[in-house]
């Protein structure tokens, strides 16, 4: 996990004082496991590159950061394992584990239970790539 200090002119809405904000880096990691063959079925037709699965040793890790950034928490989702770990505000040492959840379900559960909105990148099943998602959003 990478954390940077934001020294911009950031004011606390409650106190009106200038504050330093720690920002967690929005990241997405993907490892494709063992080599995979791609079969081209038709010349000139686009083919997606498969992203593998757990049986090939593939894995993905998504780091979800809070909205707004002043919130002191982070969520980490393991795509092929379908589980996530949330480190809640003001209690980072007591993490909460969510089993059998997609990244979207993970973020929505955090929003429902902690009223914290997280955003970050989620895997796009069946192909290489990710999309930006956020919790607590109506789908």
C-alpha cells in the first residue's frame, strides 16, 4: 500500500484550519499466472486477452480509497478469491473481512455498514483490464 502526504491548501470544513491529508494510492495489480494460448478466429476481428483464473495462478488485487480523501481507511479486494478486507476509519488495526463478494458488493457492504464511500479499479472478467467503480452508487 502506498500513502502520500498531500500538502496542498486543504481546509477542514468543521474547524476551518489548514490540514495535511494522507492519500492512499488507487492501484490495481494483476498477475496472469502461467502462459495462455490465444487463438485468432478471424483476421481483423479484435480478440480479448484472457486474464486467467485461480487455477492458472492468476490473481488480482484492487486497492480502494475513500471519498472524500480525508477519511482514514482503505479497502483491499482480491478479485479471483472473491473476498475483501476493510480497514475502517479510526480503527485501522481491527479490519473487517468480507467473504464471497465481488468488488462492487464489497464496496456496497462497506457503505451500508460504515457509511464510507470507497472507489477504485475492478477487474473486467474474461479479459485484461479494469474499470473505475465506487461504493454506495445506485446501479
